[in-house]
């Protein structure tokens, strides 16, 4: 699929806690508690086959969805407090099963935890690489649902980040 560009979606939420605190509370959290079924899109049911804690590039895991689908994540970047005190973690998503397997062959996720004057901004960008002749469906049909799913997940991330 060389030459096929990703279709990118981005959402963000502000929190009242420092960026390193938000990173430390959100990133290691069980995804099943953060990303629930929303507008017909499946929630995360759990993780299996993890090659270790989700804290070092190269680590992999299989994410199970509550509709029976799965996908494989490979951590590309893990930097709790990078340049300018911005935390990052990025991962590649492959081996989709279920409904997404008919639409995309890869995803790239980029998370950023940026300091603000009072608190932090959590930004999540996700790029799907559509299969041939699926770009319109990913952009125009999946896209609006996915953006809403991202906002719902980020709202839960902010809640978790702000818990003492």
C-alpha cells in the first residue's frame, strides 16, 4: 500500500493537572476503562499477548474489542516528559479483524500531553490508512463517528487524570 496516505482525525481535552501527572495517570490505565462503546463503535474489552508494560518502544499488544474484533498495537515512542516538557506516546496499529479489516490496513496514533498555564492539554491524533477505494467511507462515514468516539474517550482520560 505504498503511497496511500492516512486519513487523520484529532481531538483534545484540557485537564486541571500538570502534563506529567496526566501522562502518569492515563497512559498506564487499562484501555477498557477509558474507551467504551460509543455511537455503535465498539469499546475496548481488554488486552492480550502484551510483550511487557506499555512503556517502551517496540512493545506490542493485541487489543480486543467488545464486538469481537481485534488489532495489534506496536509502541513507537514513549516519552513521559520530552522536549518542552511535552509528553508523547505513539503507536502503530495493524492486523485489524472485524469490521475495520474491510476498511483500513493500518493506523497510527499520536498522543501528546502538553503543559498549559493551569493544567495540561491532552491531544490524540489518529490516522487510518484506508484500503483501496475505501477513503471516502473512512473520511465521511467512519470519520464523524470516530471523532465523537475520540472526544468521549478523551473526556474519560481527563476525568482519570484529575482523580487524586
